[in-house]
C-alpha cells in the first residue's frame, strides 16, 4: 500500500475518521485524503448508491484501508448516533470527524437559481431546511461523536466553513449579463457558516484541558463546471485570480485531522485565494 505520510506528523494509520456528506464535492476529497494517510473510514451521506461507489473507489486505491458506509441524515439525532455507534463498535473509538454535510445554494451550470430571489422574498421553508442541515446537523453529529471521543479524551472535530461566514457575499458576481432579475447568494448560507465558527469556538473551550480539538476549515469558491461568466466574476475578486480546485483542500484536512495540528484548537484555517484579505 502506498502511504506517503507514513512516519510523518500527517500519518493517520490506525485512526478512525468519520466523514458526513462524504459523497459531496469536498467530502469525497476529504475521504480520499484521509485514506491516503492510512485512516480507517466511516462514510455517511444520504445516497447509499453513491456511498458504495466511493467505497469501491477508495478500496481500489488503498486496499489496506477499512471503509464502512452508512446512510446518514444529519437532521435526525438517531441517525447521527447510529453512525457514531457503528464507528465505536467496529474500531473502538472515533479519532476524527469531518462535518461536510451541507445545503449550499449552487450556481454551477444547470443549477436552479430561481429560488435565490430578493432577501424579502426568500422562502421560510428553505431558511429552516438549511438551518436544520448546516447548523443543527453539525450540532447533532458533534454530540454523537464527542460522546465517544470523551471516553479516550482525544480526537479532532472539523467543521466546514466558508469565506461567506466571514464577510458578506459579493452579490455582484451572481448578476448575469442580460438577466432581468438578479439572483442572490441567500442570507441563510452566511448565517449558517458564521454559526459554525461560533460552535467551533464553543466546543474548543468546552473541551479545555483535554486532547479533543475543534477547528474550522474555511474554503471559498470551488470550481465545479461553472460557466465562464461566473468563473470570471468570482476569480476577479480573489488575489490569486482564480477559483479553487477541489484537490487543494486535501492537505488542509490532513493537517487538521492529524498530529500536525496538535497545538491548534478553536481556530479557523482560511484557504480562500486571498478573498478575505482584500
């Protein structure tokens, strides 16, 4: 088995890592990164078929890694408890958890942006659904996994933030030439991501004097077949002049899950191409 991180501070050999939203754009990258460092994986998402495909992909590249999959709905406390219990039953512990499950209003080609209207017209039902997944879901999964981490007194919890949790969305980049009605990045997205920063700091302080660490990883726009107009608008707002690539967060997640970040808790690792520096 190829383990490029063996014997380094990034080595995750023998550690059990649980990832929610594992089949998403970044969740998949997090799973592949953790596997490359030798971690045993527990992958959760709503789509069982996509989980099976991801499991097969990981095992094909890393046959020595144990991969468990389970359908996970983070809005249900019993679902969060079930996948955490599966991890403990199989591996005896949870060493790391990545909360990657999220509702993110998309602006890729083919996305339905008709609901992303004016602030005063945004549906309450969509607001509540986003809160249920992005905030309450993170809270419930953290509860379920931290109960198990408390038994060993150690572990790494990673939440997934956004540059829009630190600054307001630049709504100008969502305006298309010739478009009669402006589309907007909804307020609820910023609220959820800012809330996760608060939850990160709360848990870090709560687990003072233990080795249970909680940090936030803050990416920005990840290119995913966006049209050239949106890509150009977004890229012009960054110092590096481009959107990020999904693979560029693999190193960050390994850092946060491993002993390489052993003196880091309650922090926000911002990887946004310089967006929030301007």
